[in-house]
C-alpha cells in the first residue's frame, strides 16, 4: 500500500479542515445561533485527540502527525497575527474619546464586573488540582481566567451587528465603542500577566524601541502610496511580533500594537474589508481548527464541563450585571441595557486568542483551556437568539415614542 507523503498528509488535513465544518454549517443551517467560525472551532474539538482521536486513534495518528501539526501551527500563527493587526487598525479611539464619559462608565463596568465574577470562579477552580499550568502563579491564573470571562470579541461582534442590521445604527456604534475599550484592556492585562521580571530590561527595551520605530513607520506610511503601505505594514507586523516575543511578552501583543499605532485612514475601507474577509476565509479556519485540537479532558470530562458551566455563569451574569449598572447610572431607556449586555457576550475569537497565549506560556492547563473554550462558544452561541427579540422590542418602543 502506498504510504502518503508529508505533503499528501498536510493537504488531507487542509481538506478536512475546510470541508467538514463548512458542510456542517451549511447543511445544518446553523448561522443564526452558530456562525461558521464557531462551527470550525467545534470541528477542531470533535476532530481532535479528545473525541475522534480517542475513538479512532489510528485516524488521528495518520492525519495529524507532528510534522502536519507543526505546519498547521505556522499558518495559524501568521493568520491570527494578521487578524489582530487589522483589529488594531480599526479601533476608533477618537470617537471613544469624544464620548469618554458615557463610554468609560459603560466599558468600565462591562469589563470590571465579569472580571471580578470570573476571578472568583477561578479561585474556586484552583481549590482542585489540574487547572493551574506548570509555569502559572496563582495571580496569573486568576487574572487570566477573570479577563477571559470579561472580554468581548470585537471582530465577531461586528459580524453579529451586520447580521442584525444595526452596525451603522447609533446603538451599534455605541456597542462598538464599548467593545473597543475592552479590546485594548485585554492586551494591557495580557502584557501584565506575561511581565517577566527576569527579562524586564528586555521588555523595557522593546517598549522604548517600539516607540521610536513607531514614529519612523508613521512618517514613512504617510508618504508612500497605499499599495506600498500594505506591504510595509506586513513587514512592520512581522518585526513587531518577533520583537515582542523576543522580549518575553508574546508575538500577539506585538501584532496588536503594530496595528493600533497605524491610522485607518491610510487604508481604503473596501480594501481593508476585503483583506479581513480573505484572512477569515483562507487562513483563519486553520487557526480555529488548531485551537480545537488543543482541547483535552484529562481531569475528567464531567469536571471540564462543570468548570465551563461555572465560567459561563460568571461571564454572562457578570457582563449583564455590569451593563445594567451602567444603564442605571446613565439613565438608558428600558430594554437598552439587556440588549447591549447580550451583544457584549461575544467571545469566540479574541478570548480564544488570549487563552491560547496563556496555554502556550503554560500559565493554564489544557483542561482549563478546554473549559474556557466551551464557555466562549456557549456565550457566543447565546448572543443572537437572546438579543434578536430584545432588539425588536426596543425598536417597537422607539417607534411608539417617535
């Protein structure tokens, strides 16, 4: 029998990655409650070592060999760096600053309350073995899990706002401002968690060098044509990712910073949308599936599901409480806080990137990662079914008042 070459094995893995989730999404018509990205992550879980890999170990050993996984991880790293870079560019900090009072109160409470409830859940989890990574201090694990419960995935939020046809509406723009500040906060918290006192000099050098390089790059970008800006930006992205990882932070911190210091006006909106959609279509499925392949159930499936349920309650409950508190302070109309609170539940991308980093740095275990991943998928899948009727009711109230 002909033994498959490494190239054939890799292409077989790519074939599975793109075919299985797409068919499940399209034939199952899951788009209302589970967009394609969610189905792709679920596909990774099912195709990974914990489910099909355990039931059919020969299949897993044949397709997902160490060499194949290495190649897939390389694609996944670059894909997610490009995606986070685009998210950094598209942050509208100017608008958030104009409305800093209302935005600060809402974003602050929407982040702080689930951060507290998620941290409490983490403390409860750490009373039992199997959740703390070998290199994770207690405060790093607690803060990491708490932040994972608090964050909102801005790219997925944009997708849902488009689906609900409120992206360009005033309420959609408000929600984007709140989520943008939370997006910045997660990278700040990540930098704090990854702060390495043994390499603090190197990290300080990175920040100083990054500040100087940013001034140079910004001057260069303002002078060159857009077609050159795209290519120079990718060089800048790779350089920042490398420097951040060398400094002991993480290449994703560098990727986000490389985009955040660039002006969105330097890029045509249509081309930026095309680039983001291309990354989502052509390479991000590899990241989603490689994420699912990292799931494990060694502490016991029931324990992982119990932890995921605890985290889901902490995450959803904390976010809703925080947003309702903001609504009371700011005197929002009836129903607004509930709709906004549910829309800010989307977690299935940025949070997964965040916990991937915690796993890579051995701050959390694969089991903690799996519980957080299940929580992220569940909270994201709840978003549209919960918020759609609330938006209709809210629109009816607006129509009556008009």
